[in-house]
């Protein structure tokens, strides 16, 4: 059974810092991996989707990498801003058409 | 950007009552999902739906739950007899393909009293 963990559980940084969020999964046989952002009491906003054949994806200040063989993904946020404060969720899709399995999230606070 | 729409945003019900949560997925999407998130816990999978039938369901999705796509646009989750532990945020998601990005709705906060 696929298990997803995220480290750290919470992170507080001053504005302008570059930061890395980590995601680990137990079964390397995945189809793709998606990073989401969740604001308190709100839905999930898709940030980046990486297919199993890809090594990384970029969108603006965000860069996600995938190392399938080691069961890891990282989300890099450059020049963090207070508006980046949210919970970041990593989710892994084991197979075609299957549901995503979510990690517990990293709660990020960017201080002005 | 296209959106998944969920209604209502909040639902309060008495234990034992039936509730129906509604979702309008993105119009050309083929795969539909329900997830839930109990306060402070992980997002949990409930059920997936493709080609007018359930393709996968979790242990949570017992006989009290059902899903339906009554027309070409709506996707509903019914809980027949709600329990206190059903209190959670329920999210609908859709995807254009089996490999595609998931798009989530903003959720329905269900409170069972």
C-alpha cells in the first residue's frame, strides 16, 4: 500500500528566502505526482504535475523535482512571499486512472 | 482556468439524516472523484467514477454512501444516514484522463450534529 510522508510538518521563514519542501513515497511504481496548495478552510489548488517519465516541472517561482527510484519529490519555492503561506500537499498516483494518495502536508508561514 | 463547482459550501444536518453533496465537474472531463478531509487530518480518497460506474472505492465508502451522475453535468455524493464521524470537508475532483491533472472544487463542509 502506497504511503506518502512530508517533511517538515511545519516551516516558518522570513520573506525572500528560498525554501524546499520534501515528499517521500514508499512504492516507486507511480504514474505521476502532483503538488497542491491548500489555504485554511479552502479547496486544493493544483500547482504542478510531474509524470513518472519527467525529472522536473517549473511554474513561475515553483520548481518540482521527482526522483522515482528513491521515492522522493521536492518542491522548491524561490524568493518566498507572505502570500505563499499555506499548506502544501504532495499526492502520488499509483496507476492510470487511479486515485491520488495524499501526504499530510507541510504548513508554510512566510513572515513579512 | 476551468473550475469544479461544489454546492452547498456548508451543510449542517442531524445525525441519521440523508445528505446529498453536489458537484459540477469540468465539462470535458471523464474521471470524477470524491475525497474528504476531517479537520487536521489527511485528505482521504472515497470513490472514483468513470464511464458511468464506480471504478475504485475505499474502505470508507460503505453502503451508506452512493454516487451518481444523473445528467451530463452533475456528479453527486449521497450519504444515506449520517453519523457524527461523517463531519468533514468533502471535495469533488475531476480529470480529463487517467494521467491528467486533478482539479478540485472548493469543498462542502459537512457538520453532523
